[in-house]
């Protein structure tokens, strides 16, 4: 009986001691953000398409650069 009570107390303590992680704040104040950056893949600068995404021909590299 003591073992069951101990397990219940530890379980309740574990659940109550959890805290929710705060999300990172938005990097732009008042959502008014002007940023100038270039996406580079295989030494070439990429441009956004009409949908606002960067499209590239995958060449096996698992990274890209942002300048």
C-alpha cells in the first residue's frame, strides 16, 4: 500500500511540476518588418516564385545559406 501511495504522489508531483514553454517572440515589432536577405544554394542566389516560396533543383546537399 505504501508503494502505491508513493507512486501516486510521485506521478502527481511530476504532472504538477511541468511548465509550458513560452514561444519565441515575433522578431518584428507590430508585424512591421522589412528584411533583406538572399538564399544561396550551390553558390547561386535563389529568387522567390509567385507564391513566395523558394524553389530549387535538389542536388543532394542538406543545407543552404542565407546572407
